[in-house]
């Protein structure tokens, strides 16, 4: 798998992970379930489940809906892979860093 | 008898080492049997993406193995499951479209022996050949005893 494809796969994995972690926390805090999330966004549990476990494609609007149902703001970051040591940070043009995705890349913050 | 590391060095297993980003540290170890390695590289990688899916079957495997290695939380029955009979200590790692069969040799150490597309399993409704394959591979492997974790709880294996 090339790096470009892997970046996409990791993004999908990150979104699924962050959504499910948020739901687990909200379940602990206020017993939020996928059924209740569905009620909040006028969808059934099956729809929510398929989006949360990554079974089917998800639009940004659906992602925002799930964040709304979780009552969490969406935060998106693209952190640099290289440490910034000053103002003259140079990007390797042979391997553009603009699509870097790490653990903090797409997060639904508390 | 040999440790997992010796078996990897001798080529009887291949350690799966996904590329990690800055700040990520491996917390789990995945080893693949030669059969599974070949199945992933020669068969699964060419399987087209199923309708409506975000990821191909191969992508899904790549992601769950990565999740395992970096120590992401895994949920019983969603991401992994112990198979019947539980005394055989055979487990499956699960993605939406793929099942990977193997066993936990230590906490956080999983050996994948073989795999299948989920839709093929559904047609046959038969896990027995895969379970038998894991047991036979484990038995033939010159791994230090005890070869398998026998516990069933999350804390036994992660």
C-alpha cells in the first residue's frame, strides 16, 4: 500500500476510533447510545451503527451530525511530521507533508 | 523450542511492522504465518472494494493490524472474539468484511495463521477448517510453552 492510500486508510481508522471513544465516554457520562444518537439526528440505529463502525461511506455532513448527537465540537488538525525549530521550517518538496495525519489529525474534542 | 523473536528471525513467522507516525509507539505485536502473508499479498490485496464500503478488504486488514500494534482499544465481538470450542484458544480479529484467525501467544501478541472474507464464511457457516488450521499450525510451531494464553477476558489478552 502506498503512502497516499495509507493516509486515507488511517484517516478512516482515526475517525472511527475517535467517534467510538467519544460514544463510550458519553455512555459512561450520560448513557448515550446509538439508538439515542439516531433519535437526535432523525435516523435509525442501523444508520448510526454503520457510520460509527465504518461499514459505509460517510459525508462530512453526517460526521457533523454524529458530532452533534454526541454534543461535541469537531476539531481538525494536520500536524507537521517534522519538529518546528524556528521560522525557517523547510518542507521536503519530494514528499509533501500537507496530508500528514496522525493521532490528533481528526478529533472530536471534549 | 524458540521464542517468537527466534521464529521471526528464522522466517517461520513474519512480524507485521506498520509505518508509525511521530509519537506512536508499538504496544502490540502481530506475527503472520507464511500462508497468511501470501493470502494477504496475493489474494486479498486484489479483492475489489465491496459496494458502499469506504475501504477495501485489504485496507480493513491493514487498519485493524495497525490499530492492534499501536494499542487502540478493541471491543469484544466488534474487533475480536474467542471461537468455540473455547478450549482450543483460537480467536478471530474482525473487520467489516474480513476474519483473521489465530491465537494470543502472550498478552498483546497475536499470531495470525489464516483468514477469510466474511461473505465466504457466511456461505459455508463453517469455521471448523480455519480453527483446525490454527491448531495444527500452533502445534507444529516450535514455540516455547505455554504457546497460548488460555484466558478469555480482555485483561488476559491485552
